[in-house]
C-alpha cells in the first residue's frame, strides 16, 4: 500500500513538473494549432473530410488534429506521457478515420502494432527517468556511421514492407498507404529504444501522410501534419542537444550525489562517535 501511494505521489509530482516545464514557444505552438483547428471547424467544415456525413468520424478528426501535436510535443520533451496521449486520443480516433477513408493497412498497423508498442514503450521509458529531471526520460543517439546505417535500414524496411503490404486488397493507394505504415513502424521501434534517430523515420512518415491526406481530401489533417513537421525539427534539435550534454551533466550530478552521500556518512559517524563518548562519560 505504501509503495502504491509513493508511486502515485511521484507520478503526480512528475505530471505537475511536466506542466510547469512548458516554455513560451511550446505554449504558443499549442495555441496556434488550436486556433487553426477551430477555424477549420467553424469556417471550413467541408474541407475537414471528403465525406462529413459521419459525425463520429468528424469528431475523431478534430480530436486527432489536436492530440497529434500535443503528443509530438511531449515526445520532444522526452515525456513518457506521450504514449498515454497516443493510445487514448490518437490511435483510437485515427483507427476509425483510416477505416472511413479506406486506409486499411494503416488501420491494421494501428490496432496490431502501435497500441501494443505504446504500452511496452511506456513501461520501458518509465524505467529510464532522467537523473536530473525525473519527468523526462533518458534518450540516446548512435554514432554518425550508425546513423547512416539506420537511415539505410529505415528506407529498406519501408520499401520492403511497403511492397508486401501494397499487395493487400482494398487499399486507398497501395504503396502510399503501405509506406506510411512501414515508416511509422520503423519510427515506433526506434522510439521504443529511445534513439534520436526515430526522428528520421517520423519525418518520412509525415511526408507519406501529407500525400495520403491530400489524395483523400482530408485537409484538416494537413493542419496536424504541418504542426508536426515544425515540432519534428524542434524535437530533433532538442534531443540532439540533450544527448551531447547528457554525459557531462549527469557525470557532474553523480559526482554531487556521491559527495553528498559521503558527507552524510561522515556526519553519521561523527554523531555516533559523540553518542558513544557521551555514554562513556555518564558511566
């Protein structure tokens, strides 16, 4: 019971710290996305989807447009909360949107890949909190040679899986739909492993999404894609800076903790010595 209470308190503190950590740029980013989405809903409802007769799908579109940039922003902030937003506000809504526009491959990947990966990713990220800011998660990067290898692997994975998935019947656009799913899967794997190179795969995914939404006249989704393009550049740079400074900052933090631990141990010894001296004097 005590451990559960401690966990809940820690979770609450981390959530509060996360909310307080939003910068003016990040707040402005979210306000702009909300304003553009509201403009589409109020003034251009016909441009939201090719067929707006299904009100449930329309609501899902609005939720996805708002939630996607929030999730991307949380990823750039190295917060594990992004996976909760993704599961409940993005994957669920986009599953129905994809079924509605005929993107069956993406819908299948959402249900069978993204939701399980999000659950595992949340558990894995929870095990690697930053040593200085607990609301953040430690992220890492590969060497430049490994970067080249990852980019080549992502492209090969995308084209290989894309070719196989394009053979499935009933796709809105075989290769385009398949590449969107394949590049997204590569991004999910790299994100699970906390690699900075996940941004490469996500950039390729957004390019595919842009073409897919234009083709299906889902213009409101271009709002979220544009917002995510901006945040992808921001997140890539932010993660890159973090990985470069990580060793230096955390080495200093560990040194400080070890020093404090040594001082506390020394203080305890001194206190114990005084107590023994006091007891001898009483005798």
